[in-house]
C-alpha cells in the first residue's frame, strides 16, 4: 500500500475543516448517528433548535427527541437506509430540552465507508414551527381580507397591468348593476373596462409617476345605461423586483353628492343672479327716485327764495306736483314688484268677466286717448267669457298695456283691443297699437324694470316699471304675456289666462241638497242685505241666490267707503263683504263696522276667493260671523242666512 503524500493529507484535513465549519454554520440541526440510532455528531444548529449541548446527547438515542404520544419513525427509516435506500424525508413532531413541541421536516441520508458499506446515517432536521406560524398568520390575514372584500360597502376590484379586471366584490357588482362578478367581468363594456383603456390617460399617467391615485372622480354608466358618478382610489401592486403586476382599487358611489353639488351650484348661481338683479334694481331705483326728487327740491328752493313772479310760481308748483305724482307711481310699482317677488302680494283669484275688466280699463284710459287723438277699437266677441284672475290686478295690467299703446303711438293712431280663444281652454286678449314698433335687439329688454328703451329722452312720462309689473302680475295669476312687433308696423301685447265657468254657472252646478228653482219657496220675514262687492257678476249671482228668500231687499256697493256709508244709513240685517275692493280693503270695512256704535251689531259674513288660514282667523276674531270661500255652495249660504236672519214665518 502506498503511503499518502503530506500534501494530500493536508488538503484532506483542510476539506474536513471546511465541511465542519459549514455544518456548524447551518440553521438546521445536523445529527450523525449509527444505524441503531446512537448519536455520534451534533452541530451548533441542533443545539439552537433542541437546546441540548453536544455533550448531553452524544451516545444517546436519537429517539430522545420524540415526545410521548408521537410515533417514532426513525427505526423504520434506519432499516431502509441500511438496505441501501437513498434520501428519506418525512415530517414529524420533536420535543426540545424544555419540553416544547416543534414541527420539523426530517431528511435522512446514509453514511458509507470507503468501500461503500453503509455504516451510519446523517439526519437533517428543519424547524417548521416559524414557517407554520407564518402560514397561519397568512391564512388569518387572507380570511380577514376575504371578509372585508365580501362585505365592504365600497366596490373593490383587482385588475391586471393591462387593465383586465380579474376580481370584483359583491358591492362593486351591485354598484354597477350586474347580477354576479362573472357577469360583470365578462362584459367588455363595463365601467372599469372603458376606464382602464380609453378614459384612463390621466389615471395611468399618475399611476406611473406616483404609484397610486386617490379620490379620482369619474362619470360612467351602469349595466342598464344609467349614469353614475364614482370616486376611485387605485394603488399599484408590484413584484419584489419592481414591475407592476396588478392594480387594486375601490369605487365609491358619489352620484347623490354630485347631484347635491350641482343643485347647490344652481342655487348659488340663482342666488348670485338674484343678488345682482337686486343690486341693479336698487341702483336703478335710486337713480329713478333722484330724478323727480331733484325736480321737487329744485322748484321748492326757487319758491323759497321768493324771486319768482306769479306765473313762474304756478309753473313751479305744477312741476312739483307732476314730479311728486311720478315719484308716487315709482314707489307704488316698486313696492308691488317687490311684493310679488317675496310672495307678500295677496291675489283674489275668482271668475272675472273679461268684458267688465276691459270696460274698467277703457274708462280710465279714455281721456288720455282723446287728448292725443288716438282711436281705440274694441272687438270683444268673448266679452261674456270668464277668466280665473284677480279683477283689480287684471284691470291694472290692461290699463298699463293700453296706457303704453296710447303714449307711444303715433299722433291720431289707433289701438285695437281684441280676443281669441285657444283650444286649450284659455283666452288671449290682445292690445295692438300703430306705433313705431320695437327693434329686435331691444325686445329682450322690454320687461326689465326701469327699461324704457330710450323713451326717457322723448318727453313721454313713464317709470319703466309698468311692463315688468304687468308680466309678474299675469304670471302670478297663472297666465302668460307675449309680444309681437315689427318696425314701422306697431306692436301687439297679448295676455293669456285660463277660462272658467262664470259664478252663476258654478252655483247652478254645485252639488248638494239645497233648494231647486222649481221648488216651493217658503215665506220669510222681510229684511235688508247689503252686499259690498266690486264684481258685477258676483252681484248677479247673489241676486239669484236671494230669489229663494222672498222679502229680502238687496242693496249693493262696489266700494268699501260707500258700503260703510250705506250700512250706517240703512242699517241692514246682514252685510256680505268681499275682501278685495277698489278703494279700501274688506278688513278695513269690517273694522269700521265693528267700531261704529250704529253698525257694531250688524252680522258680517265674508265672501272672498282668498282663504289663507291666518287671514280667516284674524277676520273671525275681528268680528266676522262667518267666512265663505268663493265659489260657494248655494245651500250653504242659504242655511247661514237662515241662522242669522231667522227661518220661515
């Protein structure tokens, strides 16, 4: 046998030293033992895992690592190793020196002598306890996340780096109107599909630069096509080497919030517009008020100086009166406009005969038309037609229109007043003049307060409020106003209001168990009834009602002051009182009747189209016996008269 050279021996010793260092440096337990299980080698990793120093285990059986109740598989494994089997692996439970149990993965390999004979075994034990703890923690985390994913109120989704949605939670499916996640993901046109492609330039740019996007507001569609606003938050999820592998995002439905924001913007814009209009209105009102005030103060100062001759004094007084009347009109019309806008102006909407309204307006404008030589032509085929309106306010509207038609007409021109019925149960009344007409670019300004379109330089008196007020009055009564005009041909203003049955027709058609015209009429004691009412049609209705009370004398007054005077003169047994009169209000008439010793005992019944609960209570507390709302039922007023005047004799 040849002797081994010193170099070979030295290299062999160095290799063994390196191997020993590697074994000791391993985190796993490396144990050498005989085929019977006696431990002959114990590295530092084994000391760390099991807690035994090498001196405490050398020579002892490897079975000492198996805790009670756990099968010892090592004897069977060693027999297989002895029979020439290679690496053998299994998982089991071992015990440490202090009795703690640990999960281990065991690998057993044979140890051979130079001839190849198996003389022992080497066991590597890998501690699985920490790995199992990590697995359990991961499982718990996954379960928690799954619960959040399934039950979150926000929509949650995952998408690949190329935008394909691969997961969607139930909230997202419901949010976008799909039946299931599969139904959602199989639809290429869903919100996220279009969002991650065509509509995602801003999103992708921000994701590439920042890795996440928060609260990105987007508008899209649900499955049924309905619009939806969402707030999206998307985060990039990357691999360990940095490449993005998926996007995780949430969607929150903000449709209601966006709707509220839009509504708030509209309300804010409307409030801003109203404030600007109010500011402009007040600015122009201030200017318009200062003009007549300047005239009043100027002429008054001249009079105060005492240097004017009698003729100049008379002219100055005339100018002061003229400016004062103009100022009064400005104030009254401004107050009316403000009252309509703030809902403070009361309207008594009842059947009004258009022929009566037109007659009242024509009586008032007639002298001014004669003074200018203006001929007024009236063609009222529908004079007996009744409109639902406030009589006093409707007269005011037509007086404004006729006044403008006279003032701005050519000398010796004509004004035509006519009506035509529309098929929708509405009547249109037209006021047409032969004036110069209105340029197209000025027509939108016709109904603006204080806008006279240059007429202020013509010497024609006016406030610039008449049309603005008339338009608001007509609209408040449920009607419309329009303008048709042509340069050199004149202008036509039209007022359209709903047609209603007249008071007599309403009374005849009212349901109830009251008397009929062909029934016998019992005798009643004679009495006098005063009806204070400015509507002739309503007076005619009352005459029909009182036909069922023979012996009743009806006297009437169309003005409040006259009605009070008649009450003092005739001392009637009953006063029927309307609230809206031409001179003073019905409540003022009631106060005068209640405040006068000669009329305080006369019962007063209010008959009015106004029926605000607060007003009714105030009038009853002020002394009215009853309050009936027009149109009233005939049997109701007859029964009330029987209670107040007495029954048949």
